[in-house]
C-alpha cells in the first residue's frame, strides 16, 4: 500500500495566529479557507470565469480544491468552510483529508439550508434553493455527517434572513439541539440588510439551559459594516464569530469596482494590495475569530496573505471610511452579480 503523503508544516512557524472559536471552542486560525467558489463551477465572484483556464469539470475542480487546501495548510490555515449547496465541496474536502495525513488541527465547518441545483452548468437558471424545513435539515445533516463524520466541528444554518421560519420552528430547533448534544457546534450564518437583527434574534435561544447557537457567521467588509455591533455582542457573549465575504465577492479585490480610488491609494501608500488591505481591516476587528478567504488560485492566496504583515495603522486610514455603502444598496449590488 502506498502511504498517504504527510503535509509538512511551513518551514517557519505559521504566521497566522490561532485563537479559540468562542468560549470553549476549538483552536482555529484567524484566516480560514472558504470553498464556495471551488466546489461548483459557477459563483458570484467578479471575473470568476477568468480563474479556470483549464476548465471546471468535477475532476478539475477537485484537483484545484486540493491544490488550494495544500497551499492554505502550508501557510498555516487551520479552518475550512464548506456547505451542502457548494456543489461537491464537502466531497472534495473529504478526499483531501483522506489523501493527506492531516490531523485534528484542521477544523471543519459546513452548512445546511440550501441545496445545489445547478447540475454543474455555469449558465444554470438556478444554482441553489433555500429550504430551512425539518425534512431538509434531517436530509442534509445525514449527508454532511456521511461525508465529514467526526471532522464536522461546526454546522451552520445557511443564510438566516427575516423571511425564514427557522427561529420559530420548535421541531427544527430541537433537532439542532440533538445534533449539538452529539458534539457538533451549531452556528448561524446571516445575509442581507437585516444581518444584525437576525444575530440578535438568534443569540438568546437556548435548549436544555444552554445556548443553541454557539457560532455566528456574517458578511463584514469595508463596504458592508452593518453587522459589526451585533457581532461584537455575540463575541462578548462567548460565541464564535466568523467573517464571510471580506472582499465583497471580489469587489474589493484587484479586479473589483471598489478596489479603485481610496482603497487603491491607501494600499499603494502602505505598499500592499487592495485585497490585503481589505482583509487586514477585517482581521483588525477584535470580535472576529476567523476571516474567510475566497481565493481560488495560489497567487490570490499569496496576495491575501499580505494582510498578515499589516499593522493597525494601515487600516485606520480615514479615507477608507468613505467606502461604506448603505446596507440595502450593498445587498442590491451583490444580488446583481452574475454567476460566472
């Protein structure tokens, strides 16, 4: 039998700091790798189609996912984020874990509540369908556990918004509590202009005398900062906090509309890239335990890692405050991004 390759650590100690994901949570890296744009062929990232010249078959995306996980691990990334709706992300992650001698230091989070329906077509009419019902939870919970097993450390409700019935569905909450009692942390991700409202509504929910939701994931970036106060409250209450979309689906990256002007000038002044500066701003939030990267190429990952060398002064440039958009406008623009 051919032995599995062992992933060697970086030649120097990882530059990515580690911290607890909330009170009593697992040890995680401040930067994590998200698989939303790697587990399926299309995603709402600016010029996403330019990053896969070799093609986006399942086999090609699995190889790319493995290459990205290898590079991220070597850099010190110890948190990986997937979801049932990210195509084959959980499957790709499992095959990577099985083909590498990766220990429990890699913490895995996933999500339920959306189904992938894109049939591996870039121009699919719909790519995902939302369903927060008890039947959906039981089906997707079984699927995630079958692929990830004891590796699944955190299981998030995917995209809780005011139109979801979940917080009032006692049967769903009870089922989540049963999963919690089996040792899986239960989290919530929020999206849309009402992110702060949904965080505050979920925070006090308890089952058997203990908080049901131990982790919260929300969009926070230089354009959309409305969830910041609620995330600070969650962190103060001992919950884990994960930042998603810190580059606004590429709008704050080198190819994005928001990378010009003040962000570009501020990045040039401190000798870094716009994406690194935007990520440094997210890392500078004291309540943020993990900031997720959406890189799909090793070059993008290397550029993102430039955030680690920036101090607090770099992200306190007053001109950066002018980038903030009204939440409704930000989410309108996000919804208009094409799946590519």
